């Protein structure tokens, strides 16, 4: 059996290309509903065009300071085994330790739930992490720092391992979710 895909070109772009993450929204994967194969999610040409959540459920925004958070998406490709998957690691730095933030972060760890994460990158493009297998909290740390300028903070790491790269989330979906 032959595997021969028709390749498409990637032209040089003229747009500005800005790094970093501007916003992050998180929901428990079990709160994404619907009757499609991915539970209320429709993907067309690499873009999520429908994303339904259970009544009363909503993505929650986690707020952080500028230039403190990022994601990395790495492909693992085994020629020997014929397997490919993509690991996405999202790192958040949430400023100022306090009880309300501690309690919110404790919920991300409780029972190690599968999560879905929408990231807005520096270019204003939205991406979904954890479509098939969910994303999980894999590290939670930090503290007071040493010097006054260090600040007190939480560092949060979310990891997903998926069969496909992250999909872009359309602005129509973001609007329907009340996120923009």
C-alpha cells in the first residue's frame, strides 16, 4: 500500500510574526458536548469551525503578565515504527500568590482532569490544545523569589500528546463561546 500525499507549497509571508502567548482559556474536556466524533467539535481544513460546551459550562481565562507565558509544539516521528504524535507544552507564569489563585490552580490538579486549552498567540491566532486526548497539568511550582523585583508567582505547565498538530480556532467559534 502506497502512501502518497499531494504536497502544497508554503509561500514566504509578508505579515509581522510576533511570539508569545496573549491569552489562555481552559475547560474540562468532559464539559465539551455534542454529537460529532470529537464531542461537539467540527474541524475543517485545519480549523475548528464548531465547538460546543455543555449548558452552564464555559472556558475560564487564566490571566498572566505580558512576556511570561509560551507554548512549544514538538513532533515525535519514528521512521522505524511508522508513528507520529505531537507534544504541546504550555508554560504559564501567574503573578502574585494568593488564596483565590491557589484554589483555582488546585482544581487543575485535583484528580488530574483532561483539559482543553485555547491559546491566543502573539499574532492574534487562536489554537486548541488537547483535542483528542486532553491536556494535563504536569507541573505546578514557584514561590516568593529572592529579591523584591522577583515577585511571588505560580508556574504552571500543561502537557498534551495528540495525533495531530494543534488546530486553529476560528474567530466565529471564539465569538460563540463569548471569549471575544
